[in-house]
C-alpha cells in the first residue's frame, strides 16, 4: 500500500448531548449536531438546531 499523501489533523469534542465541536489544525472550529426531521424522529427537541456532519460533507463536495 502506498504512503498517504495527506493526513487530516482535527480534534472532535463532545459539547453536550449530540452537540459536537471540531477543531481543525489551523484553529477553525465547526459545530455540528442534528436538525429538522432527524431531531424530531429521535425526540431531541431540547437540542439546538445544528448542521449534521453529512451536511458539511455535501457542502464540501458541491464546492
């Protein structure tokens, strides 16, 4: 197997409940959690509306 050409260095920490905060190597922070129908389905109405991790993946792919 070839050596990796890129290694992502990020830290993800639990803030509260399903709220997570990722810190990238350059110091950029990103908050994510749940929203919309997923939040309702899992009865997480007490949680803040935050983008899902997959929302960031879709946005990065489209960009």
